[in-house]
C-alpha cells in the first residue's frame, strides 16, 4: 500500500514539475510579446510626434497665406471678414412639431371624494 502511495506521489510531483516547466516558458513568451508590444507602442508614439510636427510645419500661417496668394485665381479664396458671419437670431430653426394625442386618458383628482363628498 505504501508503494502505491509513493508511486502516486512521484507521479504528482512529476506532473507538477511538467506543469511548472510549461508555465515558465509560457510566461517567458508573454513577457517577450509584451516587450515587443511596448517597443511597437514607442515607435507609434514617435511616428505620431513626427506627424504632428510635420502638420504644424505645413499649417504655418505664412505658408498658407503664400499658397492662397499663389493659387488665388484658381481657388478664388477671400479673407474672412466680420460681416460674413451672422447672428444667432438670424438662423431659421425648424418649427417644433405639434404633439398629437392619440389615446387620451381622463385624469381627475379625488381630493373631495375621500369622504364621499363631491
């Protein structure tokens, strides 16, 4: 009986060792994947920073003014003036829809009827 218990205990130890071995390598793979993802995120952030800098460079006011002057005849762009804008009271909003009551319900108070008096 003790022999069977020793064999079972040895099998349990071998099984746990195999499980720990597999978990160790799975953990190492996850850590490797995490490092790769972190590196990719860093690269993406660097590219976003470069793109933001390029966007700011391309949107410089003096450059945009020069481009509008060069392409004025083709585009027909004019500078913005205050009289081109309207006031909020000049905006025509759509009318509010009328509420249609399809199934009316009569509601009455029964304050005077508590004691049977109308």
